[in-house]
C-alpha cells in the first residue's frame, strides 16, 4: 500500500492541495505559510509548507505530515480514504501493475501466516484431550477466517473499490 501512497504523492504538489483548503498561502522567504485549517480561527499563518520536502507543519497545533495526512486530518479520514479521495479528486491513474504487485505480496504474506499458524496448531492439538481438540479446531478455523478478513482489507482489490476502478479495467 505504501507504494500506492508514494505514487499518489508524486503526482501532486502539496502546496496546490493546501492552497485549495487553507487561507492566505503566502511565500515568506524559503517557506510557504498559511492559516492553519486545523487551528480554530488561526490568524497567524501558523502553518508552514515546505515545497522541497512536500510536507506541512503547524507550529500551533503541531499537526504535520504529507499531503495524505493533511487531507486525512482535514476531513477526518483514514490514510487510505484520504489517498482514495486525492486519487479521485485530482484524477490520478494508479497503474494496474502497481496495484497487482501489492495484492500479490499481501496474498503471499497471508498464506505464509496461515501455514505457520496451522503448523503451530498441530503441535497444540497434540497436547489436548478429545473435547479440547474439537474446541481448539473450531477456534482455529475462526482465527484463520478473521485473519483472511484482515488481509483482504489490505489487498489492492479493496483499495480499488475505494478508488472506483479508476484504471478502467
Ligand atoms: Zn494548527
């Protein structure tokens, strides 16, 4: 997922996104400054935007980070939702190849953990009586189901759902 985030960040200029969402973006020497949209009625240009590093920081409320963090804080979104929001709003096309590679690596990771868990479970089963074995088997299946669920949220498929199938496939 971090590859998708960095791809989105590379397609955007943080100063443009902040200009659209904050008041009085002005150049002051090396940095850009603006009224912080997170501080209540900030009139002091508390927020600094560093163009070369593509980050922002507010000296009053101490919120800072990249463009995804800015949007996440502004709209109360998760990082993933903020990334999807930016992708849609600024019409960024994430290459299908990038999404596929993320999905593949996550699927591999999920399979690895499932294998490890089943191996461990076998050892634990050896220590249990019949009733314990049965109950443990039920618990194990539920745990694996939960684990798959967690991984499916990380997968690119879910991310693409957020993005509304933007690469047109
Ligand atoms: Zn602030």
